[in-house]
C-alpha cells in the first residue's frame, strides 16, 4: 500500500554491519577503478556485480528480493546495478537533478523499482536523497519550487534500504 501511495518504503536494518563494511570498501575501489579506466564520469561505477564478492553477496542474499518478487513477480530482471559516492561539496548535475529512473510514464503499470541500499548513514547534511511522495502518479515533471517544498529526505542508518517506484521524482542532495 505504501509503495502505491507514497511511492517508497523505508526498510531499516536489512544489511549486516559486516556486509555494509565490505560494500563500503568495495564501492571506493570500484569508483577508483571506473575513473582510472574512464568508464564513468563522476563518483559512479556501473556493473557492480563485477566489482567483488560483497556486491554478489548482496544480490544473492538480498533481504528485499522476496518483496520485489511479490511486486514485480519472480521473473523480473535487474536492469542496472551501480554504486554512487556522494562526495563533499560536489553538485553532480546528473545526481542532483530532479529526475525519474524510468524514461516512460507507464501508469497504471508498475514496470521498475529502485533499491537504494544505504552503506553510510543518510542525513540532510551529507546529501540524503529527495523523494517526492506520490509523484509516481504524475505525468509531468514538477517545477523546482514545488519539488523542494514537498519532497521528503530519505534519512536512515547504514544498513537500511529504500524500495521506490522508478517513476517517483527524486534528486540527490549535496553533501555539505
């Protein structure tokens, strides 16, 4: 119900501290490798499943997979698996832009979901993601004033996760 109405569900404490630590180390290494190989611009690395055993373990043991299967059925596929580091005082024009992660407005059908695993604590100060509740039902992009006035910030602890409809308008915050 919450996914249908607000467009997101916050799931606290779904990843062990041990796995969070290994993912954190792996993210830094994956981004450094992507930069060195010129495979990514900014603080991203794509195809995380190729970046070490911690990323594969998260896929294999995902505590949210049963929910994804329930929502999208067990025939769903992963269309992307990437990592992002929100570096201090960097306003990435892609990450901080108001956007959706699915190109087509497909209502009434739910075609894609995002799983956002928090590897660090998410706070307003370090750039917690903005989500506009209910916006997965809106066909048009909201203007900036409306978006920032009505969006919530996804705050949580390392080890939490957020499932959200890929049509929810969202934006990364700036890490202050």
